[in-house]
C-alpha cells in the first residue's frame, strides 16, 4: 500500500492522516460512514470497566401478563427487604411506642444470635473439612 501511494506522488503520512480523519471518500465502507455520522447523536458506549450491574428489582413481563409480573415483583420486594426499607423510611418522622421498640429490639437480638450461631457452625464445618476429619 505504501509503494502505491508513493508512486502517486503522495507521502504515506499524509494519506494516513487523511484516512484517519475519515477522508477516505468512496473507499470507506458504508457502515463506518454511518457510525461516524451517528457519533454525535448517540451517547458513547461505556468502557467495560465502568459497566455496572442493574440495581433494584428487575421483573420481565411475559406474554403481556402484567398481573403475574406484579405478583413476582411483590414477592421479590418482600424477600429482598426493600419493602421494609420503604416502610421504615416513610415512618422516620412517626413516634414509635416503647412496646414496639422492645419487640423490634428482641427480634434484632434473635436475628443476631441466629447469625452468630450459623457462623460458628460454618466455621466448625470448614475447620473439620480442612483437617480432613
């Protein structure tokens, strides 16, 4: 390619810069021309390092069945704890009775105890597995 360009009287660097600017003319494929024209219209794709997972709950509506999709969404919200967070946020300015505080504290304590017991059991299992027992 460089020999042909030199025989036409152009230097290879001048041709290279003209092609990199998109001055290839008829030699440029149509898809590249379309992509170059759309560059200012469409947002630039995010680099692979900056792509993030979708946050929140994603529910697919199959066959236009919106009722079922709403049921699936409600189930996912309940299981993920979002429903509790939403309720807690809406009740920030409300007074919580002392009896309710005690009930919530007892529930939190029981959850902590269960979590610690599970951690101990898993730790024991891993230790036994490592030791080969």
